[in-house]
């Protein structure tokens, strides 16, 4: 994939936040779908908006894409106000939303060429972009076939390519892998990383998948009930909810095991029995080796040694009182946001 191409018109100056919101809100009747969100997403950042169905993720994205007007607060994208300058915003963004509006009778290549012409690209520019994007999404000869013959994963990847034809400054991906099989999901993840790392593209990603937010996002915002309840890097958020646990299953007396590890810095004994030793630390990966060596030197027979680190599920539970419900992920849109739209 080439990394040099047409630049977006009048892009925001370097160092300017790509997306900002202040008290951004959207009410539908008596229902607050988004209840005052403050965001500042840096240029070149992948930001993950994590939350369950009904949290307000899609409504937030639709406002930032100028598809839905805020009922409170303000927002800028690529340096332009979404309410006062919607056309300027639209020229600088790409969006792959939950429902891809693809004509089943068009071929993939026809869709990409049409998208390029709609954005005013010259024929040679369209040819270059289509060649780059066709290589990126790797649809092979299927790019010439009618979209109606595509699988769900192929449609999702084509929709992503269509959002990229004009080389946007900011890309919005609204639950891009929901319903995809693991192989298709991994391919979309690779494509998102490529866009960010090679082109420096700012990406706002909404997701219900904890792993997706963890592996892709530089920072994560957890949204619940239309409000942002936590924000930070995945590592920062996980550190906020507890220490790493080093768990040693042993044969022998717990007192011998405790004595063996007492001299190791930054280690706290949480529980000790004649079968298991649980140790808390802020840097679990760095302590596994010293714990194993200390127990061996003390003659304590070690059956196995495991490390448990906090997860984003732990963070979500701490911040909202609920766990993410993975069995709900394969269902369609949440009822509240779907009805509101």
C-alpha cells in the first residue's frame, strides 16, 4: 500500500486535537442517549470508545460524523465545528458505520470508483487510490463481483475501503468487527493498525469487545449510560483497579513459602495456604522469575506459577458495577439507540 497520496484540504494544523467535545449531549424525548461527554482525541491516535449496547457509542459517532445534531454541548472534528461547519467536517472524515449502505448489484470496484468521483478526485487519483485500497483489503478477484455475493466480513472490509478513498484525516469505525468470525476480525485489526502506523490516521473506534480495545487503542474511554466513566491507556485503567497477582501452587508448608519470598521488593502476601501462595505486586511479569528462584532456593516444591493481571472487564466492573455481556455481542443494535434513530 502506498503511503503518499492526495492530502485532505486544509487539514488541521499539526498538534491540534483531531476531535474535541465539550458537554456533548443528545436527547430523544425524555431519554438521554448521550449525557454530556468531554473528549480530546489527539491527531494520530487510535481512541477506543468501549461500552455495551445502549451505552451511547453509536449516537456519539453519528454526532461527530454530522449525521445527527447535538441537543447540547459542542464538538469539533479536524478543527471544524460539527454544527456550524458540517461540510468542512465531511470532507475530512471517513466513516464505516454499523450498517454498510452497499448496493448489492454494484461490484466492489465500481463502488470504490464512484466514491472517489463523489469526492472530486481526478481519474488518475481514483485509479491510484483504488489500486492501493484493493491491495489493502485483499479481496482478490471478488473485487470485480457484485457486492451481493460477498460475505459479511468482505462487506465490512469493502465498506472500510470506501471510507478511505479520499484519504481522510479522521476515520470513524463504529463496531467494525461485530458479528465477524475470528479470522475476519483479525484482518480488520491489521488494517486498522496499518492505517494508523503508516499514514498517521486518527481513528475513533467504538467496540463492545474488550480485547479489541485492549490490542488496538492507544487510549480507551469507557462509556456507560451516555456518560464517560473512565479514560486512559489500557494499562493505566487496569492499574487503577488492582495489583497484578502472582499465584504459586506449592507442595509443603505455607510458612516456608512466605519466608522464602519476604525479601522480594514490591511484593505483598495476599493469601497463603499449604497448597497455594497468592502474592500482589504492581509489576507482576518482573516478579515471576524472582518468586520461582526464591521458592526453589528455600526447598519449596513448586507445582505451577501463574500471573493474573487486571483486565478491561475488571475495569468495566469497577466503574459501572456490571460486566460486559459477551453473549450479547452477536445481536443487532441496541434497542434504545435503534429506536431513537
